[in-house]
C-alpha cells in the first residue's frame, strides 16, 4: 500500500500541478475518512499513519499470485479453483488489497477471470454496506484501477446472458446492482469525483459502461505520443435497461455542475467523455447535452462586444472541451457557433498558441458543409502569418478539408506558392515540392538574399519535415496536381532516393506515385531507374517500392523486376529486400517468365475491375 505521504503529492492535470479536494486530509475528504477507519485494524493489514496497509507476507503472496496468472492455466476448472482460492484470501480485506500497489495490479489481472457474481462480491466489499466506501477506493491511485477493472467486467454479461443460463443471468444482476450503487455514490459526490485525478477516471469508465461501449483498459504505463493522440477504439455491448436510465441521471447531475467543465482541467476530461460516449450510443441525448454545454459557455460574462467563447478557446483546459464540442456538433450548431461567436476571428485564433487547435477541428468538421467556404475565405487571408507563427496544423487541415470537399483547391495552391515565394516568375513553380516538404521559402532554401536574379536550383533535397509531408500528401489528393508532379520530375534520382528513405518523405513519394495516372507514373518511375536496389534495401524505401508495385502496370512491373534481378544475391541476403524479392515473385520472373507474366496480367485486370466498381 502506498504511504500516506505519497498520496499527498500534487497531481498533474492539463500541464498544471494541483491539489485536489479530499487529498489534504480535510474534514469530509478522503483523508478524513481514512482517519475514521484508521482504528479498525483489518486481517492481514497493519496501520500506517491512520491508514491500513498490507503486511509484507500478504504483499509477497499477491506478487506470487500475479506471477502465476502470467503462466496461464491448463483448463477452466484449474483456473476456477485458483481464482476461488485467491478471492478467499481477498475476502474481508478487499479495500486494503485494492489500495496496495502489488495487490491492485494482481486484482486487475484476476477480475477478468472471475465470474460476474465474484466481481460483484469484490465490488460489494469495496463499497461497504451502503456503498459509501466506493469514494475512498475510487479516489485512490491504486484502488481506482481496481474499481475500473471491476466495472468493465459488466461488458462480459452480454456473452453470459446469451447462454440462457439462469444462474449466470442472476450473477449479472448482482454485478449490475453494484455498478448502479457505485453510480449513485458518484452522483451524490459528483464534484469531488470529477475533480479528483483518480476518481475522474472511474467516472469516465462508468460513463462508458452505462452507455454500452468500452475502449482498451487504462494501464499504469504512460502511452507513447502516437497512442496518446490516436482516438481509442471502442467496442459496443448490450446494456440492461436500468443503465440507460442511470446514464440519463448521471449526465443530468454532471450538467448541474457544468461550471466545473471549464474551471478544472481534470473535470473537463469527464465532460469530454460524457459527450463522446453519448454521441456514439445516444445521439439524441448528445444533442441535448451539447446544447446545454454551449449555452453555458456562451452565457458567461466577457468584455462588451466580445464572445465569451473566445476566452474559453484560448484556455488550456476548456479549449479541449470546445474541440470535442466542435467534433461532435451537427451542422446547425456549427453554423451558429461560427455566425454568433467566431466570424471574423479565425485568423487571430489561428495565430494563438492554444486556440489554433479548435480552429483545426472546426475546419475539419466544416469540410462536409457549405460553411467550409466561409471559413476558407477567412483563413486564406492569413496563410503567410499562420505559417510565420509555426501553426502548420491549421494549414495542413485547410489543405485536407479542401481535398475532402473538392472546393477552393486552386486558390489554396496559389496562396501557398505565393507564401513560399515561388509564384512569380512562373519558372519557380517547379521548385514548389522541396519548399513545401521542408516548409522553407524559396530564397532561404536556395541560399539567396534577394527574390531576384538567377539562383542555383541544384540544391540537394534535405530537411523534409512532418507537417511539410502531411501538407503535400493532402495536396496530392487535389484534382489538379500538375505543379507537384512537375516539381517531382525535376528532382534528381539521388533526391528521389532521399525521399524514399526518409520517414516523412517516403509518404510523399508514395502518395504522388500512387495517385498519378499510368502515364504520369511512368515518367516518375523513369526517374527512379537505377535506384530500385537501394530502395529495396531500405526499411522505408522497400515499403514505398511495394506501394509503387501494387499500383504499377504490368510493363512498369517488368521494368522494375529486370533491374532488381541483376542484384539477386544482395536482395536475398538483405533483411528488407528479401521480402521484396518474395512479394514480387522474382524467382518466377527469372525461371518461369511466361507464368510470372500471366499472374501479373491477371492481378492487373482484377485491380482495374475493383477500381471501376469503386468509382
């Protein structure tokens, strides 16, 4: 069990450290409850500053249980006996076990193996007779994980009920009752739960379960950047009728405390979850909730003539909530937000360090509606200033929305050419690709102090950046891509190889080649001749080569194969190229050329057939 001093460390939320209510040991808080319970020494536990913790023997036992769980079981009977034995040890001291780090991790792994009624029994003990103890467990850094894991097991009851066994249905009823009991405690202590860094996670999991959709479980380790930014994949499951009514009650209680959605960054995440799950499972409820939150946000006092929404857009905590609202809003709400609050303000917002992110979401959400044309006309006025501010996400999203809507594509391309100083004279157009990929203006890229005079354009390609790559990938989806393709054809074979082997550049090359016509693709592949072996031996280049192969005609495949087979030994021994050798069936190409030709022709016809169907 973590010592009391560890509990009192300031928690992190929204980039700022804060001390949450109930963590300072004040009256009515978590610390106060611990003091009341401190004199009750539980079996297998010892007191520590007014708080019970597991003794060393128990910690060792649960560590061994965790190790045994990692080994697996031969059959269900063995697993059932093991689970039953462990739960016997847990009984009577579930709270102490749950709030110990080792015990918590072990219980989280054990609960998915338990039957619903066993899970219900653990939850029942954590909550106490009246359920009041749920608060202490949920707001504990270790106990919160156990409560979440137990509540998540409700999703398994759908599978159980399909077996039509009365006992299983009854045990699911017991678990259902405990989940409802937890939700009631949450409603009665809503402010303390949603402002608490650990308790808020329990509320978010509860919202998911009551709505009938679950994402992957929360883990102890911090996710990497890619995982953190990606939207979690949700799995739907059937819920009992009582959950729908409870979800309605819980959301109503949350809306009574909507002021906390902007006042506290931790509470804000709970409101974001509420809107997200209701949008997925209860669209009508979501519409009602969105309206309520927006009415609150836009009713706050601000400077005369200034929309209060502009203040929230620039705030670290509330801007995330506004982003969620924009992403989930229907057409009429988006139109009202723009017309009444954001019109004429998009460029200043796009230049703001925080507000530029909601502007990106608005640009993405508007792509399907006529509203996008108004947003575009505003934002296009500030393209160069936005670039100078380094807020490339706004420009990239503008390009992606142009590609999705099919509107304003030529205007954006001309604006970008002007912003990178390659619009005039027209001879500079062919330099646009390296400039866009590196996000560097013409004079800087080609080392010129002035915009006039002859410049040596034979500068080796370098400095391909992430946002530059994404920008060109979006532009590659435009109807008119002649500037990009002309620029690509002026690059040297060495530059093309650099692109193919670069983490950001490889995506650009792949996008430009695969979206080209057969004639345009042939011109690009002609420039790549002599580079195929090096591409095949590169981790990223081999992927580009495979993508090129999949979109190439039979004649282009034959040209690529003829170059590759000359370096058979090198390709077969290379860790990346050997996969290329196998996928391109190059052994067949050498020894059974006619058979290889028939297979490639068949694949080409099949690909063309599917392409015609999709169009």
